[in-house]
């Protein structure tokens, strides 16, 4: 890009960082669909280039904060293994079952599944148990 364009882009990014008010278009995402191996599709968000540039400017500061403040058992931290976290949860559930206890695993899509008309009355009964 020519220098005048880069200068304008730099000023725009700086103004957004200092004011904390990005353009509305920067907060919208395009949702693209990708095919799944077993059939069906899933969506992924394509963020605006201006947003991606701004996040790259703050990347080191955010990474340092997350590293300093991460919970030691958090499976969503950088470098953590999702497979290892799933294995740990399965082991805990199996250990609990062997001791005569019960284990419940909730999946994030459970709410979407249970809001289908057929499950609505059941979901209304379950919600108070999870909001304690």
C-alpha cells in the first residue's frame, strides 16, 4: 500500500483504540458454511479486516494478560489440549461412578437441542436446577 494510505489506516486504528468506539461495520461478521465430513454443514465467522488488524495490534498485551491470569486447570488456555481435557472429565466421571456417585456432563448445544418444541416443558423443569 502507498504510504499515505498506510498513514490513514494507522491513524484510524489509533483513533479506534483510544476512543473505544469502532465503526459499526467492524463489528459485523460474514458467516460462511463449511461442509462436515459426516454430512451437513457448520458455520464459521469471517471477521472484518479492520477488526483483525486491530486485534493483532493488541495481541501481545492480551496474550500476556491471559497467561498471567489463567486458571491452572482451564482447558481453553493457549497450548491446552481439548482431548486431554475430555479425557480428564471422562476419568472423573468414571471414578465417580465406581464410587457409587453420579456424574452429569452438560454440552453447550444442549440448550439449543432442548428448546425444540417437543422438549420445552422438560427444559423449563431443568433450568432452575442449573441456575443455582
